[in-house]
C-alpha cells in the first residue's frame, strides 16, 4: 500500500471542495425541508475556506496544513458548520505527526478527527446529524486500512459507509438544530449535514482512486 501523504490529502480536500460546490444548491434544498435552507451556502463557504488554507499551507507540514485549515474554517461564516468542522480538522492535525503516514497512522488521524468532532458536537448516532455519516465512514476507513486494503479501496469503503449513514437519517427524529422542533415530522427527510459528509468522502475517494 502506498503511504498516505500530505500531497494526497491536499488533493482529496480539493476534490471534496469541488463536490460541495457542485451540490450546494441541492444541500440547501434538503435543508429547507427541516431547517433554514442555508446549509449549502454554509458548506460552500466552509469548503472554499479549506481550499484557500490548503493553497496557503503549500510549504507547511501535514499537521500544520490541517491546523491552518481548522483556523480558516472556524473563522469563516459557516454557521454551526464552522466550529464542528473546525474541531474535526484540529483533531486530524493532532494525530498527523509526519508528512507520510502508514495505514495504521492514517486510521489514527481520521479517528482523532472523529473523536474531536464528537466531543464538540455532543451528538450520538441516530441524532440526525453529520455524525451519522462521519462515524461509519471513519470506522469503515479504519477497518479497511488496518486490513491491508489500498488507499483507493479504503476511501471507497468510507464513502460508501458515509452514503449509507446519510441515507439512514431519513428514518431519524432530529435531536439538534431547528429540525428538532419538528419532532416526528422530520422523519422522511435527510439530514443535510450527513449528506454533506457523504459528498466530502466521495470526493476523498475520487481523489485517491
């Protein structure tokens, strides 16, 4: 298996940005059903901030690049998305100890991101949030990486798990955000945040396949 490198991660983030740019109007339509209808705009701003940070950190280490991404995300006008994804990237940065990582180290980086995200969000599986896609994606990624799968196979598994997790949110009652005021009326609607995570991981998979 080839090493997971800073250069690979930078390309993954650029592809994720492109995916969100292509889907931001659909994300806002999903959000309009249960929220304020601005999730696509927030995600677009957030991913553009990520793209800028990646370019500005061209000469930095992977860990410092991810810290720069986190800072850009947390200071952009991305609503509740900013602190959540900012914390995720801080978690990633905390475990990115080199510019080239083994499969086990790569799995640890993404697990650290999930842990930091969950600590910030306080959400659990089934609460109809980003976590419903992010956690299964991270678990599938870790299992594939430690199971001697290629980077392409591992991130494809993660993208599939994220998509399946986002699909499941249609059956959930929301526990966070404006959607929680809808009670059972939110059933049948996707969580736009989870769908966003699925688009991000599909971007990751496309960049390494």
